[in-house]
C-alpha cells in the first residue's frame, strides 16, 4: 500500500489544502501603520503575486508569515507542520564552504538520516541475535525514511537546479564567500528551491537572472506542488507564473483572480465602478441635504416640530451611511517627461569591426552596429557577455570627443573601455544622457535638493515641485544622497536627466530598484521622448513597450531583430528549430555518403570479425566472473555464523549471477 504522506496527499487531484490563512492582520512600526486589516487565503498549488509600491509593506508581510516579525492585530494561521522557504538575508558560512556545499545544506535533514544509517551499519558487524534484529528493524525504518525524503535523488535534484540557474562545474567548486552579492543571491535561491518547502516566499526572484534562467524558473514554479507567494516588479514574469494577484495599497489588501494583465484591466474596471458608486452616493447625499434644508425651512415657517424631527432623522441616516471614498484615478502615479532638445543627425552611432577583450578574454569580436535617429534599441544577452562593456565603449568615445563634463554624473573612468580595434563614430549634434545600473553621485554629501540645484539653479519652490513628481516629498528633499536607496538614486538621476539638453539616452538596467508604478511612468516618458534610446534591460515587459529593435550579443557577435521582445522570442525559436533540422539533415547526409562509399563484401567481413571478437570478449568476462563466484561460495562456508556478512556475500553473489546471465544472453544472440 502506498504510504499516505502529506507530500502524496497534496498531489492528489482535486484536493487543495489551506496553507496560509490571514484575517484582519495589522502591523505598526511605532505610530506608523504599515498593514491594516489584511485578509487573504492561500491554498496548495496556488501561485500568488504580491504587488504594491516600494515601502507598501510587502516584505513585512513575508517576514510575518515566515515568523520573523510580530504583528499587532488580527489572525495568522499556517497549516500544521507546513515548512516555509524564505530568504531574508545572505547568511554567513564558513570560509571554506563551496557553492556545492551550500546547495547540499538543503538536504541537511536527509544527510542526518544517512549518518544515523552509517552508525547502525558499523554496529551491525559486531552484534548478533536479538540485538541484531532490533538494529536491522531500526535500520529498515531509517532507510525507508531516507528514500521517502528523496535521499537517493539528491544528485539529480542538484543537477536540475544547477542546469536551470546556469551553475557549471567550475562555479559549483567556487568558494561561496568569494562570490558577488548577485551570485550569492542566486545560489541561495537554488538552495531554497532544493529545500522544496510547502510554502515558498520569493522576494524579487528574477533579480540577477538572465532570460534563459528566468524562463527556466517560470516553468519550475508552474510545476511546483506547494503554495508560492512572489514579490516581483517583473510584470512579464507575473503574467506567466501567477494565478492570482494581491495588491497592497495604503496597508490594505485587494485580491484579483488572475495574472498581471488581468489585474491591470480589472483594477481599471473596479475604479470606474467605484467612481460611479461614489457619484450616485454623492448625488443621494446632496439630495438628502437639500431635503433637510427644506424641512428645517418649513418647520421654521410653520412652527411645526415634525419638520425638524424629519430633518434630524434624515441627518442621522446620512451619518450612518458607509461613505464611499472618491477613487484616486491617477493612483498617485508620478508624471514624468523629458525636456525637449535639438535633434541629432540621422546617424547617431556607427560601429565598424570593433573588438574588445579583458585579460585574454574576448568579449566582442569584429562587430558592426548602426544606431539611427529615433531608434529604440534593446541590447540583450547572457550575464557577463559584455553588454555594459559595449555601452561604455560608446561612452568612452563620446567623452574623448566632447570632454569629461559632457555626461551628467560622469565619475567612472571609461578609458579602459577603448576599443582594441575597429572604429566607433559619434554622429553630428549628439548629446548623451546616461543612466548606470548603480547610480553614484559626485558629491554624496549633497542633499537631494542641492543635487538637483547643481544642474538646474532655479528657485527652491520650483525644485520642490519637480522633485515631488519623482516622489521626493516634504522633508525627503533634505535627505543626503548617501542615505538614498537604490530606487531613490535612480529616480533622482532620472529627474536630473529629464531636465538636461539630451537627444540620446543610454540606459543600463533603468528599471532596477523601481516599483511597477514608477516603471510605468518611466515607460510613458520614454515613449514620448523625442530622441534616440539605447538600453540594456532584463525587464521583458519594459523591453516590449519601448524597443522597436532587439540586438543580441551572443558568441562575441551582435545580431539584429527588427521588433520587440515577443518578436525576438518567436524568431529565436524558429532559428533554433531550423538549426536543429539542418543538423539532422547534415547527419543523415553524412550517413548516406558513408553508406554509398561502402563495399558490401568488405563490410560483411568487418562485421564478422567484430562479432567473433565480441564473442571472445564475452567468454573471457564470463570466465572471470565465474571465478569470482566460486570465491564467494568458499566465503559463505567461512562466515556461516556471521549473519551480517552472509547477507553481504549473498547480495554480491546475486549481482555476479545477474551479470553472468546478461552476458550469456548476449553470447547466444551473437552465436
């Protein structure tokens, strides 16, 4: 009979258990309300996307579910015995730990069982009788537990995760302590996936992953048996993975029964519906207030208290009403736009036969690239393939021609990015605005206000109005830039760029650190930008909205696709299929040529020689195995009183006999 574990139960079709139940949950930091009356229910197999502005309380909710933070009110119920996987921060491991050691820690409980089994194995060789039977029973239970917990599949599981997240053999042997922050995050993601918890809490899981790894993760999560909650600003990812969306707005949760695209349409419908309800209620209240005024007027004229009583009753009815708040149609979104600038020439950037290498590693080899006025080009490719290097080569050429002060926020020395060979030409009247993926300001001690005033010396009131559009309100403008988060730095740099005289935007991961609302505002501004855009991004939704051309850097070469990201995916699949067909045709052609050149008589002689040689090999192998079998039979007599040893010898004997039988079958077929 199949053992009915929870793992088996949750896989049964039609059965869905409640993993997380939350009712009217509240959380405060001091007097600051973070979450208010959050209510949700998550069942086995559901994949929930948790969205909301940066700072809206999404990660706080994760920490509460994971038991890392207390809450101030409401109820939180987890299924009894449910395991939770959540990475709050990168842990510190011993200096000597390799990546493979960290991944193996996902199976610590399984390895503990294995160690207990090994202890029992060593005991069994020295005991007999009832004590041996007792140990054997205990060993059998541990062995079953080891198997149920996937002890025999550990290597296969690690290989699957390593392949999906692009951990090659060399990377697995690297010391974990020497990895970059992004690499450590990906390794910890792999460890959590290997742990296979009942409840998986993923906070921005696509950060640091390239397109292939994201695609693999999407498929992995769609097949995941447990409950999955995902915080992500990757709208493309949310569209492909989640079955429901929960939005946190003003500390409250609102549920949408679909993916991200469904959420966008449904949210607009709900806002319009609430607006109509608000209008109807407002109209009704105005009508009632007018009636109250009339009743009071009639009461005063006729000196009749009944009219005053009616007016008072109606006033109380208005007070008892559940007032509908006016829906915020713009949802507080920031309205961004770029200042106009004189246009550049038709040819913006021309790259011819350019190559670049670092420390004997060739990144780019003899590439050509042509960027024209009003082009919107997305540069994509695997992590570390040289995309940022290519952008910095263009920036270096621009600085050499225009001077150090020609690019806002120029701090990094780009001179190392001079092309090894080939030419890069900057077109006429090109003015570049550059956004790095890690924004650094020249003077980190400046306040936000001072930082903007440095590039635009206008009155403080005007600066405050501009900064407010980038979500720097009130006292925020006096924050020192050294204290800003990654998202705040990106917003401040964008604010500066949008008030510069530029006609070519070069953007390296512009949506990093931005929440969904900010990304949408940036998309709108870029679509209205009257200039040329060259950018790197892992945000496929963003690429689809902005790019009219995809340029892929692969195998040190650039390849153009005249369309958005969806077009690129379609064409890349066609090319892969075509390449596979071409390989098959080429292989068949080789086999056909080989057959056409062969001599039947010679081939027959070769086959006969091969058959006789194999027969002889089998006879020699059988003879050698039979010799080993006889030695084991002698040992059986020697260890007749040692039960443990006898079992071991019988097992070896059975294996040898199977090998002999298999070889005899092969010999008969060859005879």
